[in-house]
C-alpha cells in the first residue's frame, strides 16, 4: 500500500476461502483500505463487525455454517447503516435482490478484476460521503 494514499477506511473481509480473502485484501489495501479483520462465515462476520466496527464489509454468500445472507441480516440488525458489499460466484438475480432487500449496498460477482472491486468500494465510500 502506498503511504501517500490516504486510507479509504477500515474493511472487514468475510469469505470461507483463504485465497479469496487474500485476493480481496490485496486488492483493497492496494487501493488505500486498511484491513480491520477477517471472517470465515456469516456468524463470525457479525461478531467481528460488532467487535471491530469497520467502515465497510465484503461478504461472500455461500459459506459453511452461516452463509453471507445470515451475516448480512445480523450485521444490519446491529447497525442499520452498515456498508456491506456482497461478493459471490453466484450470479443469480434472486440472491442480488434478496441481499439488497436485506440491506446490502452493492453486489460483486466472482471472478472479478481488482479494479472492479476497488471501483465498487469507492462508490460505497462516495455514496456514504454524499449522504
């Protein structure tokens, strides 16, 4: 991460795949985000969200134990203003609609280019600044 790039905020990255978490973390830290923490399922994401109070969350949908929709619901119950971007290999409109209805700010489909994730997260910050 470039030291001249001011922090865009603190992000919690939730995915059951260590490789995918690393890809998301590398992409976001390269773009000026600070890693607040990592989670491997929706329940852990909620617990870490409460503990760490990140500025944004990337949340996989399909995970063992508690999926990302469960995690999203629990985070939104705790903080209705939470900024959550769902990240999933499933490009199904029903999941996108369900995520947005339950409070997600945006949706990314895997695989994605780092620039696509960076742009989505920038829009999230910009929308938050304009609100």
